[in-house]
């Protein structure tokens, strides 16, 4: 997330704009399938255009992008945020070159788009520490959801899918009732569209299905999206929930369970680690979460060295006793 109140940062109040870059921005956003990616790229490109218009006008070339990277670094942004902004600018350069929506001034620099592509990103040092729940904490979290009102039943069902199935917030929001089907004598979520448009089938544990059934039974939802908005008075609306509703449901239940600093994605990490701790194969956990790379799954598991139960203690080699 980019800080909103950085000193000397360029906001959206810049009055100038460049129609060619605005058109190229639209073209970039139209190529992105993920709503999250569109939102991030739109923000990054708009910041760049605002900065570009506030600077002495130069051709759009590699030097400009290097200067903008230096500007971002002075804002003390994280390496991941700076690299995201640079990726968006590279896509902007590609679309500008392809579209031909260029003024003569911009065309000179865009012909050097390959130079812009050579701008190196910022090296990421270290890795963010994830947040995982223990099995007991996970149980306390599920128990924290109220079983006496509509909002509680809904929150419990959403928590169950986040924790038991490893779903993302967006996947919970978009889940339809007809996607819950029985396959090979097991409840599953079929045709779940994940990150990058990848389809997967997600097995649903019996306890998760019970939580979903309780919500469906009490809410009267019979078709369409599974999760709907609930007013403070307890009345269900037809409109589906948003990602923010899922976020606040996790925060609400975490507070009741006495768990601090818990985000929805932490439940996805927890799902991966608990599955692995129960003997789940790494490949099967990758299928469950829909990761394109097994290395991503390994990061979610957060494996750490166990010195008290070291793997090389199991080699079965012994030293013959000295009888001399």
C-alpha cells in the first residue's frame, strides 16, 4: 500500500494531463484480468502521470523513468511498492508504443522504449515475516463467530472457507452457490477462478460445509452469490459482500478470540501450514491454494529448521563400541 500523506509526494490534484498517456493507461488496464492488479496499476500510473506533468517537460525515455525511481526512493517506499510502480510504467511504455497515441514530443522517447525496459527494479532485501495461527488459535477463531444471529453465521462461514479451504478474500466474495458440488463423495468448490485467471477445484472439509450450510439455511440464500450483506438490524440484503466486509469479519472474530494483528490472508497461510503439519503433501497444498509455483507454497508454509527433531538424526547410523 502506498502511503497517502508522504511529504513532497505527487497527489491526484495535478491539473495537467497528457491525453496520449491517459489513453495508454486505459489500454494497460484493459489487459489486466485481476481487479486488484487493475486498481494497483491505475494508482501507480496516475501517480507517474501527475509527477511527469509537474516536472519540466522531457521526452518519455529511460532517463525519465530513472528519475522517477529516485523520486519514489526518496519517499521511503518499500522495495515491493517501488517495483510495482516501475512495472506499471513499463506496461505504459509498451502500450504507448503499440497504440501510436503519441505526440511528436513523446514519440522521440518512446522509440527508445527498450531503454525504459532496461531500468532495473529495486532489490528486495530479506522477506516479510508471515503470520500463522496455531491449531488452537484457529479453533478459537472459528468458535468466536456468533451462532445466534445472521451476521455471526455469515462471518463463521466466511472464516471457515478462508481457514479451511485457503480461499482469498476475492474468491470468498465471488463464490456462487452452484459452485458447491459433491465430487467423488466429497464436497468441493468447482471452477474457482483464482489469481491470474487459473481455475481450480477446492475440497471443502465437512466442518466448513456445516458452517456454510448454517448460513444458507438461516439466510434463505437459494441461488447466486453465497454471501450477502447484512444490515445492523439483522436483515439480509440481496447485494453481495465486498472484500472489506470479509476483512472486518476477520477483525471482529479475531478481537473476540483475543488474536491481534490478524488479516484475512493470514488464514490462507495458516491453512497451508496446518495442512503441511498434518502430513499434507506439498504438491496437494499447491493444488489447494492454486499457486503457479511450488516455491510460493513453500513460503506460505513458512518452514523452519527443527533442531530438536533434526532430520539428520534419523539416518540410522551408529558407531561401533570400542571394546579395547
